């Protein structure tokens, strides 16, 4: 996985209906100029997926978020034209297709 990395701090996570919400604070400026998220800015990721009744999926994402502390975020294009995001904390990865 290549490309620029973005260091962030997880401050809270919760489940809201059909998404897991991870609240973070940027530890450095976001490398994507289009996002304009400078260092120390709080932001949230709303990670939805699976069926609302798919409790296994939500528990897995929430368990990752609850165990995460400092996170490195990487993003890039997929081979099929989609995009992906990978969140890494303590060698635990959460890979998402966007």
C-alpha cells in the first residue's frame, strides 16, 4: 500500500443505526489538498456497510475502533476503479472499499 499517510488519534467510537462512527483528531495536516483538514482538527468517519442486522460486521469494526489509539490512514484507487481506505493501529488493519 503506497501513497501518503495521515496520522490521527482516535478519541471515541460509537454505533449509530447503520454505521460505526469513529471520532478522530488529525495529528498532522491531511495530505489530500482537496480535504483541507489541518493538524489538530477533529473529524469523524462514518463507516457503514453490511445489513443493519449484520451485527457481526458492526461488532468487528467497533472492536477495531475500540482497540485503536493512534491511527495511520492511507487511501488509494482500486484496480476496478473504486477507492480504498486502510486504517492501521498497532499492526491491526481495517481495510474499507469506498
